[in-house]
């Protein structure tokens, strides 16, 4: 047993004995006191596990809600980009070939955007790539790239 463990146990034993003596009980069971000492570490471990498990469950629920709301925001932005680009392609038949090819590339990226957690794809990098291409598309097509309802969707 290490020196720290011995020091900890000595302090704990003295605290237990002092607690028993301060209660004023003269007829305490010595065997019960030593049994409490013997299983104190196990009881502390169980208590720590229970507290940690409850804390983890609470944080898991908060993380789920954060992810849900963030995914809603991303989906709304991608839907907006897709709608603007499709409308542009249907209404502007005589547009520049460069603009049309960029628009088709963005639509393909949006349609292949992961719908579920995928460890092989960096979702944030893919989203940023789509945003940059969309801004470039808007610049070439002379459109306003601002998403009009950003302030309504921030959570």
C-alpha cells in the first residue's frame, strides 16, 4: 500500500472515531465501526459512480438538443441555397456556362451532404466548402448571398 493511501486511511479512521465520540454514544459497536472503515472506499466509489452517471445522462440530453438544433440550422441553410440555385437555373436559360457548372456542382454537393453521422466525412469542412461555392456563385450570378432568416434560426 502506498504512503498516500496509508495517510488517507489514518485520517479517515481518526475522523470516524472522532465522529463516533462526538455523538456521545457510549454503546457503539466496534465491529460496525471497523466494517464501515473497511468498506468506506467501496462506498465512496459507488457514490462517485452514481453521481457521475447522473451527470453524464444530463449532459447527454443537452448534447442531443444542441446537435438537433444545429442540424436544423444547417438543413435550413442548405435548403435555401438549393432553392435559390434551382430557381436561378430554371429562370436563366442564357446564363454564363461557368455559373451553370458551378451551380450544378453546388447542387450535387448539397444532395450528397451526409444525412447521418459519418466518421469518414468532415461535415463542417463540407458545409464551409458549400458556403464558399455558394458565395462565389452569387458573385458570378450577381445575386445577394445573404440568407434572410439567419436571425430567426439561431438557437
